[in-house]
C-alpha cells in the first residue's frame, strides 16, 4: 500500500507542486534562459488586461449552466430512481452513453445546426418564415450555455444522483405519507433533505469545471471575442511568443481555488447528519399512472437532443461537399 501511495503521489501530486514551483521562475524563456526566481510572472499575470473579465465570464457560464442543469438533473434522477417510469434502467444507461460522447463533436454538431448563417435550423426557419436572419446564434453566451447543457451538463448529474436516489431507504418517505403528506411534500421535506450529501458532492464536482471546461468555450467564444479563464491560459501559450510563465501563474491560481473548495464541501456535509432506525430496506416506488408515460416521453426527447441528434448530424455532415 505504501508503494501504491508513493506512486500515486508522484504522478498526481508532483506535477501540481512542479507547476507551483515553476510559477516563480522569473526567466522570460524557460527553455533557453537559466532559472531566476522571483514574483515577476505573478505581478504581470495580475496586471494582464482581460484577466478579471475572463474569470467573470467563467463564473457566468458556470452559474447559468448549473442553475439550469442542476434542477433538471435532480428531477430526472428522482424520476428514474423513485417512480415507476417505464424502462428506467435503459434511460439511465443512455445518460451514461450521452456522457461518454466527447464534448468536441457535440459542439461541432450544434454549430452545424445553429450557426447564424449556415446552420440547418436557421436556414430552415428563414426559408419557412421568410426571415432575413436566423433566430438562433450558437456563437453567443446563451449558445455556450446550451452547448454545455447538451454536452455533459445534465448527463453527469443524472449519472451520479440516480444511484443515490435508488439506494435510499423508503422508510422515512413511508412515514411521511402515513402522516398525511402527499408525494410532492414528501419529496421536498424528506427525500431531498436526505439527498443533501450526494447533491453537495455533485455540486462540488461541477464547481471544479469552472476552470476545466475548454473546448466548447474556445470553439464558440473565440469568434466573438469571448474568453473564459481556461481559454485565456491557452491564448497565453499560443501567442507568437509563448508566455509560459504567466500561463503557469494563472493555472496555479486555479489549483489554489480548488484547494479551498474541498474543505468547504466537507464543512457543508458535516453540518447535517441523519440516522434511520430500521431493520429492513425497502426501495419504495411512486406510481404516477399515466404521468409515468409523459415523463418517459419528455426524458426520451431530451436524450435525443443529448445523443442521437448530434451524432446523426455529424454523420450527415461528413457526407456534405460544402
């Protein structure tokens, strides 16, 4: 076990330490000049124009994506795990498939559909309603948020939360119903409070993507000069004269912020503790009767937008001559 920990520490911790150490290497060219230590790159990085704007853009995209995807993901996970919806396990597996599809081809597919000039949907709407310009523009802040939602924004939450909802003991829910609470009140008073721990975990994982998301923001943001934190770092090393020093400083800042997220998550989780006194486990399911098929139809349509639609457009686009 000690050997495993040392090996993992070398491959996981040493690169992080190396990044922090090199951020204080004040040499202009790391590969030619000798190392000189100082705070030169840290000072220049904080004085670089557009740094705070790119950080604000990252927070904007993240907050909009989470505000939309988190309620949708929690709702779908609860429906798949706690109701008698048809083919629940199949639908859950399709969300896994959606997560396995890389974000890059998904973004390209949505560009093919929603490009303001040549996007298939915009061209069809212009011809159908005699419009001068298509109503949708994927190269915008709403377009970036939409592409993130259709990428991994919703699917990862459904993947992680569905097993948690499914493995929850139904004893407390049954007690609430015996006490006269309806399904909706039971959901908000019992089920969701019991799921605080896994939901906080998923929220923390999503918070890490503030600085991780790159491909979608780069493809859709570059045409209209919209930079997020990750694309700002990439632009520094893609200049005619790569600026590795300041890029390393900005990357180090992300590691420091992530280090603050972990104790915050632990503090939130330790504030609530639940104990169920019971001798049996009963995963009770709610039967909404005809509404089960309505929920099945809505989730199936969402999965088409997440997986089948973009993949079909990519295959179709591969045969285009223009």
